[in-house]
C-alpha cells in the first residue's frame, strides 16, 4: 500500500515521467530512505516533501513503528538530504540502489519463467499463474473449480478459483474470500495466495486441519485482481501500482483499484488526479476489475463469512475502517481474532505484526475494498493484511522469502479458520475433535 492523497498536492506533475511508460523504467542510483516520523506533523512534512520533489511512487507510512519510507531519485538526494536535516528529521538508507535490488531479487529468474512452467518457490508471470490455475482445475476437479468473472481493459481474464470438498456448481457452504495483487507491484501477495491454494489442494505439509476446513468452508480466491498492472510490472515498471486502463481527458494511465470501491468513495486518502498513484477513478466501480468483483460478492454475500485482502509491505494485520476513525460494531471481535492470527503466525519464525484499524495503523485510505466489504456488504470479519517485510526489501521481496511468508501466513489463517469455525459453529466435520 502507500500513503494517501498525494496527487491532490501536485496538479503540475511532469508529463515526461509518464511518457517513460513506453520503455522499461530504470531506477539506477535511486535509494529508499527510512525517515523517522514521530507525529502526524512529521508524516505530513515528508509527504509534502515527496510531492515537492515529485517522488510519490514509494511513500510507505507505518504509524506504529513511526517511520516513512521514501524512494529518493538519484538526482535529488542532496536536496532532500538538506531538507530533512533542516526539518530535524533523521533518516537512514534502507535500499542503496533500487534498480540493483530489482535486478537481483525480482528478475534474475525471469528467463526461467519464459517456458511458462509455474513454481511455488519463485515469482511467476501472469501467464504462468493462469496456466497453473487451469492445471489445478483440470487435474483436481474433485476439489477445485475455475471460473472467469470478466476481462480487463487489455483483454486478460479475471479468474476466481473455488476450493472445497464435494464441489458443486452452487455454493452451499460458508465462504472464505481471499484476494491479492490488487496493487500490481506487490508480488508477494500473489505468491502467498497461491501458496494457500496449494496447501489446501495438495496439503504437502500434512496439515491435520485441512480436510476439516475443506469439509466446512468454500474457499474462493481471486489470485490476481489486477492482471494488466501485474503483467506491466514484468515488462516495463516493477513498481507500477495501478491498472492499465486509459483515463479520459488525460495522458496518464490507470486507476488505483483499491481506491475505487463504493464506500465513502473519494474521501480522505484518495486523489482526484489521474496522474496520481492513488487516483480513485472517475466513479465508484468505474473499473472492469472492481466492478466484476462487486457483482460476484453482491451475488454471494450472504455466504461470505470472512474476507482477506493481501498486500505488501509492513507486517500489519488491519481491520476496517480506512476512511475515518469510525469503528465497526464488531471491532472488539475482529481485534481479538487479529491477535490470535498474528500470535500463531509469529510462532513460526518470530515475525511480528502490528494490528489495528487501517486509518490509525497505516494511514487514512477511503474507497478501499475492506471498507466496502464490511461497511456496505456487512461481511463481519474483514481484514487488510500487509505482508512482510518491514522495509529491508520493501516491495522487492526476494524469492527466498516466498515459502516462509506463505508458511507463516497460512498458520495465522489456520488459527482464524479454526476459531471462527468453533465460535460460529461452522465446522461440519469429524476430522477434528474440540476438547
């Protein structure tokens, strides 16, 4: 995710930076700095600084840890350094060369992916993910069903994968809904969702709970909610965030799909400007991707008992709302479940998560999916999850982290599924005995 509303502060964004989209973006010499921000005033100062120097692409706020991560262009490092020193804001360098990090951790195995062979231990192109979803549906039709719910502007399919025992065309069990890849550059969100799919279908770790969960729940996955943007991160710009739809009356491409939902649309934490990285779009559900998901959820919301929206980075397990400090009626319950999940997750290798509402845990963000799911659709258990890390790699997760992040996230989810199942009397199984 990222900080909010930056586009509203820079009507005059330089068009040259947008035209670069025709070729691969090179960030050689750009650095990511961690700036200590102990107050909202400090955060605002950094955000304004990012706007002044037109460096809004990578501005990540973490309120519990009191920092802002800012990607600083190589040609502005001295100017920004002086500005931070004058403001009394200390900083350190997290990533010394963004382009080098991208080449070493994100594209070094790209050639191996060109044959289309999917691997759960590396990042995969959209085409490879598509192939794997089709393989699963064909070879494991006893537990998996693949559907398309629409197409993107560039013509790619929007896929939905259902996983459950006793598969039927009609959904009859409580639904666990999981999505990822709504922000194109957050590759680890996609790999984590695919890891969970593989756990449920193949159970390679011999998890005793999985049969019980498949007896009890219908798991519904949207593995890549932004296929066009995700594909663009492989070919042109590893840090692209939005979709790839054109904007009428503007040369700027794309809408932030996680600012396009019809709940407090256009409020705090969104931008009116098509050039902004968090542009909300011309209207709620203006985009093919969000509209298609909306239609599916509207048709099945009576069955959905939990929604998980995966992002990166920051290690945050967050509840609604993002639009304000307003609280859902069942916030204490969601917070209790959050603690259970992050404690179970942490037990695997010590990864620590903060948890709390989006608005106060990361930053104000209106028109986001988790707010719409809880506030408009009344799906009571809904989370936005910012996966690891805490800035060492940021968005550019190394492939060595794919499996451990998947493993620990699954353990957190497993605790949620078990607790929810017991407390809501949802477990329809003899696989586990509750004592």
